[in-house]
C-alpha cells in the first residue's frame, strides 16, 4: 500500500485512534484480514465472522509487526476504531485509488472472470507494473484489499467484480471507479438468486454505467445481452468476439491436438497469430476480451499475441492439467461450476481426449433455482453427445439428474454411474483408470471435488509429474 500515517487513516475512515503512542507511525505494508498474512508494516482489519472474531488476534498481529488494527472496538493495542470495518476498508481503498496514477480496469461476467482477469494481468504486466485480484477475491472485502496492495509504481490495477444481486457492482465500482469496464457474458450462474438472465444483465451492466465519459466499455459482441449494454454507458464502446462486427476478433479458431486454442487475432491496428497454453475453446473469448483491453491501453497486436501465447493459469483448480507418469491426464477444474463453464469444460475434455478414453467426474452446480433439474439434465446429455467415455456423477439429487440426462440421451447403462461422495469416486477411479485416460473433475466449490483430483494425482506417485 502507499504509505499512510495512522492519523491519516483515521481521518480517511472517520475513525478514532486508541492506544496509539505515535499517530504519525506509518502503515507501509498490506492491509490484511488474516492474521497469518501479517508482515511488518501491515494494517490488520478485524472482522467478526461466524466462528472467528478478528479482534481476538489483535495482540498477536501487533507482535507480528502490524502497525495497528482497524477495529470496531478498542483492543488494547494500537487501533483505529470505526463503526463498520467493512465500510472503513472501502473508504480507505477509495482514498488510495484516488491518489494513484494507475489506470483501473474492472471486469465482470457470469463465467470466465477469473481466467480473463489472469490473462489481462499477464498481458498488461509486460507493459508496466500491474496489480490484480488474487484468485476470486471479488467481493466487498476482497476487492478493497486488492486495491490497497497497489503502490506508487503501479500503472494498471485489474479488479474482478462479482455480484449476487442488484446494486453489488454499483457499490464496488463506487469504491474503485474504473476507467475501463469489461463485461464478458450473461449466463445462468446464480440465476436462482437473481431470478432470471435479464436481472443478471441488469446487475452486470452497472459496471458500464459507472464509467466516465472518457472511459471505455469493452463488451462481448457475441452475447446479445452484453452488447445491448452499449446503450447504458456514456463511455466509448469497444466490441470483442468472433462476430465480424467486433473491433477485436478471432478468425480461424481451432484446437490443437492437445486441446489448446489457436486463432488469428485481429485488432484495429493489425493482426497476429495466437496459440494458447490454456485448454479449451472457451478461452478464445477470454483472450479476445484481454486483447481488447490491452489494445485500448496501447499495446500492438504482435505484443498482445505473444503475451497471450505465453500466458498460463494463475489461479488454482481452473482447467489445471497434470500428466501422471503412467500417462493418465488429470484436469482439475473443481473450483466452481455453472452451466456455461460445465459445457466449456466438457468440450475441452472431448478435444483433449481424441483417441483416448475420457472420464467426466461431475457434481452439483449450485444456485440454479428452478432451472437446476433442466440444467443438470442438459449437462448429462451433452456428455453423451460429446462421446465422453465415462460419466461419474458425484453427490445427491443433482448428481442423479446428471446421470439421468446421460442415460436418457444415450442409454449408457454402465457408461454412467452415480456415486454418493468424493471418496466413492476416488475408489472407483483408482480401480478403473488405465494409462492414457483423461479425467475431468468439475463441480461447484461446495462439493469439494478438488479432493478427487488431488487423490488421483497422488495415486500416480506425484513424482515426475508435469503440473501446468
């Protein structure tokens, strides 16, 4: 974070100083909410959770080097006391961002946010110092914590914004006002909470409404609900996609034998070829979104293409590919799942598994509301149409819908199986996997299927493993 004294921080957040012998003492390190992340110079934000009260760690974090605690009550050590720690954290982020000379890029969408954010960060990072959201810390706490890691040297700040209701993105954009706003897509993720795709579009479009007149809205030309957001912004509009009308587009899209996308990237200033290290054709749209942002910030087509071709995955459990010594390929995409990402992952599995036996180990897609049965059924049917060799549906009623869809589509019989939990899936796969098989593991985060992927990797001895 940029250096701020405790007196300055108290003034910014409207707090009172307690037990601070020297109000001029400066916070020079990060603002953290996890006591294990404290380093000398930190400010520790004490949140009260369901199981843990951060205030209980006040003495410990100061002993570990924290300059003070941002707290909602006095804690017996140097503290800035406020009524609402979350609101104070947001106010501090807003103050720091306003002082930076960095260009703020914000992105949202129903699917692909984290992968696209990682691509943007890697491309822009070649041009100038870039700070970006780690993992999926895209909510009212994670976003300001990320913004506060920026320093005077930061030139690009790339922030992922998530939403679970109307007004969430408007609030986040108010904390960290973007100059460039990117909307990837409007899908069915969290549709049970929103009530419909139109409501999701309303929420995602709050990002472009927050842009200034001299800003840029980067919109998906291939998604009608996103493209329609052009009417909701006063900013310049740049379109990306495979549509001929897109300003930044892909031509000659194909997959390599290993399932990695390749295409010809076209920008207003030139064209260049891209072959990605990531897996799955869905990454083409993500790459085009990143390219549109980078082009708007002055990078050439050749520079962008090279950066996209060399970019990897920065976040865990997202199409994370491990080759076991026995030739079994494990694709760990277990961080989360929605209908769009599930379909993309299955298509990637089919491409990677050409000439090989393929396994789809799938579980529940959460927060689909009344659409849950139909969407799980459709994913099971798609697995059959893509000629996936074996479907292992893991969990409760949603898993049974996956298996039923597969059975009704192709009368698979023994080709699909419903197991009760992750351990049952592990036992089945350990006994039946053969060298050369490709295994996709994917479900909503709450299912915890990453344990299946990890167990399969460990079963291959974990030595000589190529984890990409």
